[in-house]
């Protein structure tokens, strides 16, 4: 009894500690709610099993996030290309399976995973405490941060400058969580490209999004630049998500990721896709 109380106090203290330090990448936000996902995933089988001995490994993604996943004429998995897609393909093939991609809205991914519609999520997905409540994450394979994309002539130089600017985020991304935590009002778009178009057209002042994806958008569009503010936006880690308790699949994924981190496969994939047009 006493022990339990102590433990509870410790857990509470740790939770509080985490929320103090998680300036941006952790706490719950409306953006992470899955009402829309739930309706999309409704009607799917509720069989929640990874096909351990099956031949297919079904990954869910949202292919709107270059250089991690995007649609291309000739992708590594059908029409899907990017760092994550290459990693997914390798993980599957190294284990005698075929990677299959299910492309869906970012917000639908975790519900689809919980429903057993997919075996794993690979989507440049940041590990957050809130997400950890519903799924298990692999060893992280990439570190990113939120950045601000602005027009070249913008006077924005730090995060606090955007407090009274028109902010665009992407629905359900950690960038939205950040704005919720900072208490800045924003408009949420379904796709990064839509938010960037809004910026290009002068309808918003700043897009808050993950660093590597921001680099892509800036190189694809003239007149934009990136403003970083590490004091406001902490590092985020991308990992693959599996159903809670699916240790068999998680171990398989972790072994593959750890090997690819150690032998440089992931950093060379990241370099290759960062440069690709
Ligand atoms: N890292 C951010 C997050 O986890 C954005 C990920 C977006 N990924 C995607 N495939 N659209 O919220």
C-alpha cells in the first residue's frame, strides 16, 4: 500500500517533469484526436494480429511528407517513395516478407493500427507520450525539430514573433501540438503542400512543420526560407509504431533499425532523399 503510494507519487513526479520539458512535442492536443480517423477506419476488421508468419508486412503511411514518404511515378514500393518507404521495404525483405503500403490521412494511422488494418505505421511519426498511450514505438531512427517556413522578406526571426501572425499547421502533426502548447492561434490544413501554398499566396505568414520536410518545400518553392528556434522547438524523434504488446514485430523492427543505424544505411538514405529532386 505504502509502496504503491510511493510509486504513484514517483510516476506523477516523472509525468510532471516530462510535461515541463516537453515544450513542444508531447502533450495532448485536439489535433491528435481521432474522430475523423475512427469513422474512416470503421467497418474494418477488428482482428488485431500481426501476420508473424505471413508474407506481407502492411505499413500505413501518409504519403504527403517528403523526403520520408511521397507519391512518385517510380517509387521503391509501387508508387510510394522516400526514406521511410526504403526502410519499410528493407525491413520486410530482410525478414522474408513483402512490404505493402496503405496510404491514408495522418490522423487515421494510429486508429488503423489499433484496428489491425495495418501492421505498423511508418510516417515520420514523432514519438510522443500521448501516442505512447495507444501504441508501442520502435527504436527511433531519425531526429528532427519543428521549424518555421516564412517568406524571404519576413521579419520573423524567432518563435515568439509568430504569436500574432497568421500561422498555418498541418492537421494532427506535432507542429499543431506545439502551437496548442504555446497558445498561438493557427489554421490547420490537411496537407503540407496546402499550407505552403497558402504561404506562397500571402494568405498566411508562417508554416510550422518538421525540419527535413520544410527543406523540401523551400527548395521546391521560390521566395521562401526557414527560420529555426531551438529554444522554442525541441528535438523530436521519429519511430515506427506497432500495436501495443506486439513484441514479436517490434523486436524484428528494432533489430533491423539498429542494424541500419549502425551501418550507416539510414543516414545515407536520408542524404540521398534530401538531395533528390
Ligand atoms: N513528425 C510529425 C508528427 O509526428 C509529422 C509527421 C507527418 N508525417 C506524414 N507522413 N504526413 O506529427
